[in-house]
């Protein structure tokens, strides 16, 4: 067997020291922060699966606005079961579609806690029709759990 050279040994020590440092740094900051990761493209175009993958972290599996990341946001994620009720009994399809895509925000300049899904979905695939299909699948999924 080859003996480890002094420089390999030094590198090993350095890595060890670094990992201790990282562990410490993580411990020192117990307040909730949001770690941003890139959204992974899913093969699915099924509304329920898309919702679980991209929305539930903030809106919650029950869509009522209390997903695990919701405490760390400035604004509480909307209760998505109340959209029809708040709109006088009709599901506000166009509003929901534009809101998910983030079109109104891009047009304005505003800054919001919710990601702009239109541009995220459009970076996932060269086929831009899939953006619309994903947004529409989400919209139909949201429509079917509206509170009566
Ligand atoms: C990082 C957290 C976060 C994620 C992820 C997220 N949202 Fe939101 N969403 C919010 C917040 C916060 C609001 C409330 C207002 C705001 O700041 O935009 C909101 C508002 C909304 C609204 C507007 C509701 C209304 O009352 O008009 C819709 C519709 C919506 N989200 C759908 C979705 C869908 C669909 C997904 C997944 C593709 C999603 N959201 C993912 C945080 C999030």
C-alpha cells in the first residue's frame, strides 16, 4: 500500500477543519432561513404532482397557506382554497393563471415572495407550450379544491 504523503495529510486536515467550521456556522444560526434551490424539472404535467413539487412548500399540502417555508416569508402565502369564495362564487381563472406565471409582476416592477413560475417553467424545457400546460394543470387542480 502507498503511504500518504505529507501534503495529502495536510489536505485531509484542512478538509476536516473546514467541515467543523461549516457545522459550527450552521449551529450558530438557528433562525429559520429559506435555502433557495433551483426547481427541478418534473416529467409530470399532472396538477396535483406539480402542486406538491413546487407549491406545497409555501402553500402547504392542503393549500391553506401554512407550508414549512411559510413562517420565513414576509407575507403569508395565500389560502388557495378561498379563491372562488373571495371572488363572489366564480373561480378567478385568469387572475390565477397570470398570478402563477407572474405576468403582472414582470409588467409592474414589484417584488413578491412568490416565485415567477412563468419564467421558471420556461427555463425547464425548450418546448414553450409546456409552460402553458403546466400552469393550466395547476390552475385546474386548484379549481377543484375550492371551498364551497
Ligand atoms: C416561496 C413561497 C411560495 C411558493 C413556492 C409558491 N407560492 Fe404562491 N404565494 C406565495 C405568497 C407569499 C403569496 C401571497 C402574496 C405574495 O407575496 O405574492 C402567494 C400567492 C399565490 C396566489 C394568489 C392568491 C390570491 O389570493 O390572489 C396564487 C394563485 C398562488 N400563490 C399559487 C401558487 C402556485 C400554483 C404555486 C406553485 C407553482 C405557488 N403559488 C408557489 C408564496 C409562494
